[in-house]
C-alpha cells in the first residue's frame, strides 16, 4: 500500500469541500514533495470560492485550491542538494517557495522579469490526476521543479511564515516597484492581509507619514501597531471626496507621494489616483477579478504627470528579503496577529465561512488551515 495524503477538494461555488485521499507522489529529480504545515486563506482564494473568479476558468473538474503556504521538505528530488541561496537542503527542513513557477524560457524571464512571465501560473490541474497535490489545502504539495526554494529560520513560527509567499512578498515587491523612498508620504487603501503587511514594510523601508484607510476597527488598530501614523475610518470619512480631502489636508494640499490599492475594490482606483500628488505614483495590487471595471479620467494622469504601477506576484528573489524582514521585525510589529483563526483540514468549510464573515464584518485578516 502506498502512503496517502489527504486533500480538500473544491468542486464549485456553493458546494462544500470534499476530503479525498491520494497516494503521495515520488518527487521529480529536480523537484520535491512538501509536507504542508500551514496554508492561508487569501483574498484571492475567497474570490474563487465565492465565484468572483470562476473555477470554470480552469475547465471542468475538481481542484485543490490555495497558494499561500509553508511546510517541510518531505521527499527531495535526487538532483536537489541546496536551497536557492546555496544552503544545504535535506528532508525535514522548513521552507518557503513561490506558488508560481517562472518558466525561465520566455522573453520576460530572459530579461529577469520573473513576475511578468506569462506562463508562471498555469491553470491548476485536476486533482484526480497524478501527482494530485497541486494546491495548498492538502497534506502535501507537489513541486515539479524546485527552482526557487528557501530555508526558513526556526526563530520564525508558521503563523509568521505562512503569508511570506503571498501577501508579504507581494507588498515588498510592489512598494519597491512603486519606488517608495525614505520620507515619502504613503496612503494605504485597505488594512487586510496586504495592507497591514504593506504598512509594516513601508515603515521599515523608511516611509514618512503612512496613512491607512479601512472601516474595520480591529484592522485599523493592527495597522496602527504596524506603523501607521494616521488612520482614516471610512465610517467617518464616508465618501471618496471626504477621504481625498483628508489626504490633501495631511499633505499641505499636495497629495501623497504614493497611494497603494490593497483592498480589491475597483472604485478604490480613481479615489487612490486622486490622492496622489502631481508627479506621484499610484500602486495597484488588490484588484484581480477580471471584468470588474471602474471609470478613470486619463487626462488627470497626463496633466498631473502621475504614474500607475501594477504588480501581480513578485520576483522570487524577494522571498529571502521577506524572511530577513521578519527576522529583524518579528518583535517590532505584531504581524503574527494577521493570522487570526486556525482550522484543521476537515474544518475547511468553516474556515472559509469565517474568513468571508471576517472580511465583511469584524476582526483581523487571515484564517489558516493546518493540514
Ligand atoms: Zn494570495
Ligand atoms: Zn517565463
């Protein structure tokens, strides 16, 4: 009897997850099999679960969802001896890795633009087909090619490391691409997993005044503890005009050097652009639901020399930067609090319902599955 592992299978919106068991695959010579120890429920997973991003995009058939995760090397491919920093790697080591794989065989990869590789995140295969373990919500994760994998320091617990391969690396990469400099005034739209991480990262990068906008008291409190200087509560500043006026008031009528959209609401885009000073930069990260549109006035970008930067995923070289950031700041910012609820694999439906409810009504950011 081959060893088996459990996985939570998503079949369609509105249907409960099913727990299935599959044989644990052998690793490919250049890859590995990971024993997943913690998997986060990210905003984009909720988009798929809810049906904003249809699972049908991938074609019919059941899939294992989830991309934000960490784990231990379970079975190492014969050709893999070290991590991507050249440190010896063995079975049992804790690791982080991107959930996407730049092909290193395309126009963008050749130029080192790994985040822009057009095939870095192919459709998730049907999980009934071997090697089965294509997503995070399972006991194992099959990494066909261990192109980018990094050993995790033991000083960092799973609750800190789980968001490293999604939210944390995403915001570091985004703020770098937006050109955040020491002393810059930054507006952060949304204090969910992305926004709270962005606040702490921007503080650490030397931002000047950091303004965070949200409507959930617990999230605003956490943003404050992660380094926000000014909080704008959307229950008090209820219209875009109110919030834009607040930012203008904080910046001598000029606007922020950078405004970043981390909430995933199309209407936040024109609002954020309006908060940016002439010559400043608007950073777009949150909106990922294709077809959800908004109206902007492009002449305002031209007349005011504004730059728009959009990022999806990141350069894998950001992962060790993210781990180092956590090592230096683990006692400074309460980022572990971003993980607010923990669920075993068989309670995944409850976890998604809680995450959905949490996102709308109260409390903090991430629910995690501990398979
Ligand atoms: Zn994510
Ligand atoms: Zn490529």
